[in-house]
C-alpha cells in the first residue's frame, strides 16, 4: 500500500514493505547525498533496566559476526558513510548519509550492524558509559536537569536518566539482558525508515527489502504505554555543589504529547514565554530588565506518551528567590491574561519561519519526517500542523497555560549549599 501527500513542503510517500517495516520517502532533487534514518521502536521505554538501550546502541558498531570494530571503521571510511546511533525515550535511531551510488554497500553495512552485532564488548562499554555519564553530571546545569528528569519519570518506563543508568550499570553482569533486548527489538517489522534524497524510490524500496529481511515468527513489540503521568504535589529538590558560582534552576510540568489537540497552542505558549530567545518574555523580563541571568529560557519537548514543559535559569546564587518569583510571575501572566494580537502573530511567524529553515536539507527533511512519525503523527497530521499553528488563538494559549502550568510542579536547584 502506498499513500502520498504533496501539499506545501511534504511530497512524502508512505510505503509498507514486505519485511513488515514502513518506508517514508521524500524526494529531494539535487541533494548531493542520500539521507536515511532507521527508527527502532521502543528505546528506553521497553528496556528491562535503565541504560540497556543506550548500551546496545553504542555496541552496534563495536563488532558483528562478519566484521571486527576495526573493519567497521575501515568500511565506513571507504564508503564515505556518515553514521550515528542514538537512543531516545521511544526509539533508537541509526542516522546515515551516503552517496547514491553506494546504496547497496551502505545498506548491507547498516544491516550488518542492526542485525548481526555480537555485543561482546559490553564490559568495555559499561566502563565507557559510566565515565561519560559521571563527566556529564559534573556540570551543575546537567546535574539539575538530571535530578528534574529522574523525579519526573521515576515511576514510568521513561526512567532512564543519567543517575538511574549509573545505578543499574553494575547490575548488568552478563551480556544476556543486552542480547535479549537486541534480539527482540532490532527486527525489521519493529522499524520505520525515513529517506530523503535524489534517488529512485523503487530502487530504495527493493534494496531495503533485500538487506533488511524479516525472520519467520517475528512479532513487533507492544507499545507499552505508561500509566497516566502526573506530579502529585509540588517538589523542590536540591544538590549542593560548592565549586560553582551559579545556581542552576529547573522548574517544570508534564505537558501534552505531540499528537494531543493542545500541542499547537503549547508550542505557541513556549515561544512566547521563553523559546524565542531574545524576544521571549523570560529573556526580556528576567535578563534584560532584572539582570538575573545570562541564560534563561523555556523548553517544550514531546515523547510519544508524554510532553515536558521546563523553565531554566542560571543565576547568581543569591538571586534564587527572585528567579523563582520571576518564573511564577511570568507564568501567572499567561494564565491570567490573553496575549496580545501582535505578540501572538510574531510567535507564530517565529515558529513557522524556523520550520522552513529546518527543512532546507535532505538530512533535515529525513529527520523531521522520521521523528514525527516515530512519535505518533501521520503524514496528514504533519501537513496540517502549520495551519493548526496559525489557527491558535490567544484564548487557547491562556487555557493551556492554566491547564498545565496551574498544576503541581517540580523545581530542582544545584549550586552552593548556603543558597539552596
């Protein structure tokens, strides 16, 4: 079955493949390289212990039944293949760019990583991952963010924060749990593939079906949606770090996921409050007028089953109460008063303008399409999103502010102990 949509910027075909996976193909005339992203459904959400998905994804290029780690590196160079692996809450992703004439060789190479990895270097990976996470948590801003995420998702399948992974790494005493996860998740019928480039779609389809062959009896993993996620009461969590001269504060709530009807209004709210940089309210009020921070912003991100809305400020430690009051005041304004027409229109222009810039290259198109589909959107919903953004009203922005920011929140603060 093939469906397509060609309005505006998306002339994307959705193609069901014989191996059970789905191909999303976007023609990109003149692109010098082909971009391909392979999304493996599950990510951290389906792992039995926090960090298993991250370890598996890092081990994909450390040796297969056909290639050593050294041979993998040599083959990547000879193919001019750029390859990256990453794990997120709802999926793991292999991202690649390659020359059109290298389609066959590149797909054979990627299939080897995806389906034949030995995972034998897991002990070295444990050491490497432990060191990387410890180093990242040495940053006070990263530490504050990690405490926030750990508390927010502590009772959900999305629990794989840096701290939680560090706790579970010593518990992985054999390769068995990694292999069990790998064999159950890394199957063609548990994948979606996005491609953008100047290449024939039928050729791409045929080659994917050739190299990504399903085994008999494979079953796609269940979605495993979490129970309703909520913050039952306000929480204030701190971590003393006396070797820093700033206080790093996060405040946040659960927010609507990508496919929720409130998503467009929440995107507009985020842009107005702190997502638009120099023109956002938090920047103007807390940085320019009050001089509380060099960096202050809001951020809205979505997983498949939950969204997160966060405020962040890095400030002089003695400004803690002023910063938290500033958050409260600016959020209160959005809950109590509709935004003005000019501010609303400028926020929409900002969102749609950045969207155009983001979709200028084949890798950007490939990633945008794949990410949106992996998080639950259809091509039709993706096409409708600019219109839905344009249709957002001031009243809708006020209502989502009340609906989400009016609930209990989590606040985390990391800095000198005497100011916590």
